[in-house]
C-alpha cells in the first residue's frame, strides 16, 4: 500500500475543502513571512546607513526627527544651524570625523544633499559613470535616482523648493550631472549629491545672509569612547545645537514599529491556528466518510499503524503544501511592497532575500497539520473491521 499516493488521492477527492485549507494556511504563513522579510531588511538597511556615525548635531527639536532627516533622509529637518557653530564643534578634540549636510531642495522627490566628498566615501561609493563634483552646481546622482529619472552624465535639471515632489522650481539655476554612483544598498542610492556651496548659491542669489551662512546637520564620529558620555551632554547644554544618537533613536523607532509588527504576527499565527482547526474538522469528517474504506484496507492486510500513518501523512502533506505556498506568497508580497516603496522613494525591500527563520515557519505549518490530524489518526487506528463491514 502506497501511503503518499493514497494521501494525495484523498486530498484530490475533496478539491474545495483542500483548497480552502491550503488558502487559510498559506495566508497565515505569508503574513509572517512578509513581516520577517520586511523587518529584517529594513533593520539591516537602517543599521548600515547609520554605521560609523555616533552622533548627529542639528537644530533643536525632536532627536528622532533629526536622525531620520540627516541619516536616513526620511523626514523634514528640524531647522538649520550656524556654520560657525558647526565648524567649532567639528574642531572639538572629541570629534574624529565630521561630515556637514545642507538640505532643503529636491528633484522629482529625491533630496538634493549638499555635502563634501567624505560623505560618499563613508559608504564606500563607487562611480558607475563620470566623476565627483568639483564646482558649484555640479551633482552626482545615486543609482536609484539615475534609474528613475533617466538622467545621465551631461544632463541638466532644475531643483525644487522643499523635500518632496511638487515644490516650486528654481527657475534661474540649473544643476549639471557630472557623475552617477553604482548601487551601494545604502541611503546614497536615493539622493542627489552636490557641494554645500551649490545649496548656498541657490538660496542666497549672490547675497550672503546677514546672520552668516548655515548648514542643516553635522554627522559626527567620536575620537574616543569617552566622547559618547561627554560630547552630547556638552552640545545639548551649552549651545544652540542639539545632539542625537543614531543608534538610540533607531532602536526607539524599531520598538515603535515592533508593536505593529507584533500585532500582524499574532494575526498570522491566528490564521495558522484557524487553518489547523479547519484541517482537523476536514480530516474528522473525511474519516467518517472513509470508515468503510479503512475497514476494507484492514481486511486486505493493512495494519492499524498504517491506517494511522495514512491520516497523519495526509495532514502533514496538506500543511506542508500550505506552508510552501505561504512562503512563496510572502516573498511575492515582499517584492510588491519593495516596488511600492521604491516608487515612493523610500528604503526598499526585496522578495528575493531569504531568512533562515523561514524554515521554522515550514516546521510550524507541518506541526499544526500533524497536531490537527492526531485525533482523526487515532480514531482510524482504533477502527474495528467487523462492525464497520457489517454496517456496509
């Protein structure tokens, strides 16, 4: 007696019930798979974007907003800070390296970031074409910017006020593309890089401000471990600037996101358990319909253990197929989410990644199927031949 063939035959004999059970299980597993892929990739991406920066100095306001705007380019800046104050902070013995940023404009929703060459070098950026900027109004495009705008070396464009698409254009000034970066998998992919002087030139119109020039933020790497305890406190207490820790604010953000992710994860587990209950009911009902068939199999020489194994295998096969379908669906949903995020110029995720924890999801699916099949299998084991055959 071929147990796998019999199990598949019984599943094919009930196409609607089998399809519904597979769908329930697949939806639950897909929900959890999507969460695994999205949270793991976003956390990895944000960790990589913030690596090497111990502190962000900017205008007073929300520390998380400062980190989101200066490190990840996901929020509006808290304001600008005097260039003189930023330069004084950069000269501090507690500072090993500092990178200035000047924000305020964008092109088709991609942020124009005024900075120096240390910024792309920090992320190990490599040019795919052209060279880095040398003169004001020269720009280098991130890989995603170049792909979505279809601009290349030699092209020109006008920036727009504000950090989102739809701002008023700077009619009198054109940026010239002198380089395109290869993909880095970092925040550089979705920004336009230029010199700080370019940002000043656009906004000053040849007239430096009376109060002195400004930048938006300063990305800082500490010179010593002791600086972590002393420098932020000094900045927050004794200047008009604000110090924020990328590591702390990122962890706080993920704790906030984690609440919603946990809710969705519980929803996925509920779907898996509901699918297990559905499998249990389906197998129990099928057992009643097959009591005569099982009795005949016993009469033909099948052992009680084989009958029990038949029901257990049926539950395992059904749940394994549902688990595989769910993981595939989860990857497709992750790819669709990544496309939507990329179109919105946000950090993207991909469905082509793999998480080792997905194997545990398959184990969970099979475990639920076996648990659901246990009672029907035990009842099949205890089937008495004579009474069932006598009933016909």
